[in-house]
C-alpha cells in the first residue's frame, strides 16, 4: 500500500461529447470543462496533491476547425479572467508547458506575468499544457540544448529532463484520463515512463470528487516497482 500521488496528471477528455449529448455546441462543453479544472484544482489542494499537470490544448488541436480552435484559445483568458485572483489567494503556482510562441502577444504577456507573480507560491503547482505535444517538447528541448552550445553527445537522461518544460518537477505518479479513451495522445511521453495509469468512462465535465477519490484508492493498491523487481 502507498499514499496519495504527489504529482497527478490529467487528460481532460470528453468535453465535446458532453456538449453533444445535451444538443449543445462543442464550445459549451469546453467551457464547462474549463470550470471543472478550477474545481478539480481545489480538490487536489484539499487532498494534499502537490503538483497537477493537465492537458488543455494540444499541438494537434491546431488542426481542428477555425471556429473550434478560436473557442479553445479563448478558454485560457476566460479561465484567468474568472479565477486568477482566486488562484493567487489559494497560493497556487501556475506554469504553462508548450510552445507559447504561437499565442497572441497580449495573452502570452499575461500568462508570463501570472507565472512570475505566482513563482513563490507553494500550495499547488498547476501546470497547464497549452499548445503542447510531447514530441514537440522533445524537439524544442533538443534544439534548445544545441543552441546553448552543449555537446549533444554528452546529453544523458538527467540533463534532458532538466531542459524539458517540466524541469524541476517530479514525474507524475498517477495519470487520470477521462472520457473512456485508452491512449496517451502525445501527452508527457518522457515524464510518464513509470506513471500509473487510470482510465475512466466519465466525461471530464461530469467528473466528481468521489471519482477522484476512487482513482486515489485504486492507486493506493498499486505496487510501483520501476523495473527494479
């Protein structure tokens, strides 16, 4: 038996299907999913989770329809408009993982300001993967190391980990994917090497604190060997 995960990763899947089941446009599901994220973050704080990394907008999502991409991109400023003050009051440190160069300059500046303002907070690290793909992260990281003049032949696992978007953060202990799909979808492929996986049919907007506790209880039964026995 083991305790609760220190680092929880979440693929927040099922927003579009949630909306379709209610005869609503997909953006309504995405908006409800965004609201669930703040609620979920508070649950993590109350249960003592130290790091929460969520998949909000992938590099592949740029290929969706122009209307849906616009709706997805608007979720981040809408989330900050509603919850930025509360995040600061809760002492939640916010980071963004991904290729932020694709964001509009005004939004990028706002995000960078929030990251700076919350840098000293220590109650929960909320890592939002936005314009993020794991393969893209690895390519960006290698390019960054090459541009720094580092001898690429001397790179090892530790030096690469310290250059990733998640530098300084322990790898996830548990991944939860909602929505019934059984794949990683280009999410944290390096960091999830020995993460415990938990899949549920619950759509993200319907996910409850009781569902989270059920995932935690399942995790507690796991024996994590990391290939050593």
